[in-house]
C-alpha cells in the first residue's frame, strides 16, 4: 500500500505536500550507500539518462584532470615569466589583471565544466559522440599539453628561444 494515501485528507481526498522525510546525516549516508540509479530505467533512455552513482574511476579521472589544470596554470605562469606570450586573449587579460584571479577563474571554469560533463556522462552529443568519451579524452589531451609545456621549459632553460 502506498504511504501517501495514509496521509491523505479524508475531506478533500488529496495527499499532503509535506510527506517527505527530513534530511539528516544518516539519510545522506544511506543515499550514498544505497543509491538507486546505476543505469537507464527504460530502454528508450539508453542514450541519455542521469545516474546518482558514479564509479571510482570517474572520480580519479576528474582529480587527474584538475591536477593537470593546476600544473598547466603553474607552467603557463613560469613560461610567461621567462618571456612567453599567452595566446588565449581572455586568460591573457586575467593574467595582466591579477594572477590570483587567473588561477581562481581557470580552476573554477575547469571544475564547473567537469561537473557538467560528469552529470551528463551517459548522454550523447548530437547522437554521435558520447559525453564519457569527451571526458576520457580530456586527460590525455591535458597530458600532452603538460608534456609540451615541459619541453618548452627545458628548451627555454638551455637556450634563449623567443616564443
């Protein structure tokens, strides 16, 4: 029997609106332990559905991307201090304005984009490209960027190269 009808008003035969359980720490922990959505509920939702439990490999991926973002910011500032030029006009403006603001905005933008991608991990972009493929492609692309910046730093240390 549905519990909602136990709280119904017999005069109007309507359910009460405040029938939700109170939010407590134990409900948060139980929701984390006994999550409900691991996959699509219907066959028609196979290509676009939300879940409430993400695997640990996704968390490691996001942490790796955030660490590479931090390393990219440090290497960018190091290269700029040695004479390089930032080609992204927005980031160049942020660096000229305030370096702390640059770091905060760079990490915040990356974090917000990662949250958005993780939320939509089981969706497709234009029915062609899975969002999880985009997210998993970010890590090696960032790794290549970090390697490129390290090569620039080593070349710059051995000779005076103009960027």
